[in-house]
C-alpha cells in the first residue's frame, strides 16, 4: 500500500514513522509513505500557498492551485490539471482515494481504517491555517476525514494517525494478525483456530465494544493482585469475565457504543448484572471488577 501526503511540513513525517510497526512495515515493503511539499507546486518567488478569505474574516486559506498541481504530479487528474506522475496510466488503473484532513469531515473510525487498509493507494491532503479552499473538498477530494471532535493546527497529525492505524491492519504488518481482530471497536471477525491454542478463543472479538482489561506479571504488584479468575486456568470463566469487564468498561467510558452493537442474550444478562451491581455497591458507575484501588 502507498500513502502520499501533501503538506507544507514534509519534514514532520521523517521522525514519526521511524519506530515500531510502521517502520517495520516500510522496511518490509508492505507500505510506502511519501511526503510531498505543497510549496513545490507554487510558481511565485515567495512560494505562496495561502491567501485571504473571500468575504472577509479571520486567518488565511490554502489556495486550490498548488493542491491541484500536487495531485496532478501524483498522476491524479485534478480540476483539469494533466496528470504527470507516478500512477500507472493503464485503462484499469484505479484512482487513489484522496482524503482531505478536516475537522468538518466524517469521523475516522476503526471501520474506516479497515476500509482504507483494503486500498492500494491513499493520498492525504493536510490543511493548515483557517482551512482549505472548499473547492478542494467539493471537486477534488473523495472524502473529508476528521480524527476527532477537536481542532488541530494542521492536518499532519491527523494524517499520521490515519497512516498508523491503517498500516497495522495491513496483513503482515503486525506479527500476530489475530491481535488486530480482537481489539476495541473491532466488529466480529471469524477467529482463526490457532487463537484457541493459548486461551479461550470466544473471548477474543470485542464485537465493536471496548477491549477487556489486560494484566501481566507480577500477579501481585505492591498489594494489587490480578483478578483471581485470570490465574485459575478455567477458560470458560475467563471468557465470561472478559466479556463482562469489556461490557462494564464500555458502559462506563463509551455507553454510545452499546447502542450500536448487536448484544447477545448473554451480553444482556451480564449488563443487567453490572447495572444491578452499580446500583447496590458500585462506585462512580464502575462495575466492581473495574473499581480503582484508591487506598
Ligand atoms: N477552520 C477550521 C474549522 O473550524 O473546522 C479549522 C482549521 S484547522 C486550524 C487547520 C487544519 O487542520 C484543517 O484544514 C485540517 O486539515 C486540520 N485539522 C484540524 N482539526 C482536524 C481534525 N479534527 N481532524 C483532521 N484534521 C484536522
């Protein structure tokens, strides 16, 4: 998969992806990340990429011409600009998906990440200043994407978030591919048989909820013991505990997710138990198993 990022700060991306999974994925040729300097597509002495907004108002707006030219250089026919660049120009060549980073965009989710991970090529346009001339999102980008309900100073962090999230979903990028199938926000996936080797396989998918809590050695850390159920070796009990704590954590931190996922009869029963426990002994809406030790 190839990412092309158009930005006024191409240097921003040099350090970000020199670590961990994305660095390895690049080294193994699973992903290519190329940052392109928007100013390279200007033609004036000052390499101007922005201008004042029509109608008045605060700030400066990224001009459409350099962005369209940048896309042209990537082989994308943009507002009449002849494609020049690196994309294969065969009849069947698939136009890359062009994404404009924008606080006004559709929310970036694990579902969108999975969708993008299935593409060969994605182009990310990073805004700056007060934003980007609207003709870019109207006529040039395939979609506007926001990484959350807050305003960043530029699209670069958003582009980095998208590239990181998508890369780890590319087959081969993460050592154990199954681990990306059992995480928070991940809808149900068939769990491959090898998962059951080391534990209770049916615990694995979050089914769109938050992940369950994880613990590792030592079993007792400064008087804080891991839940007994996790060390007793009973896979059925572990599976049920994990599901219950995932439900409890979701209820506490992201109740909106519970509205969106299909709950099983077992889930509904576990949720009823959690709510009952909250009503009688829970603290601050937490399931007993998730209460923090504040002593
Ligand atoms: N005036 C814009 C608004 O209120 O929606 C904010 C512009 S922001 C200061 C500059 C650039 O940062 C945007 O053009 C966009 O590329 C990027 N940006 C800001 N917030 C973002 C978010 N939540 N997700 C993705 N990109 C964002």
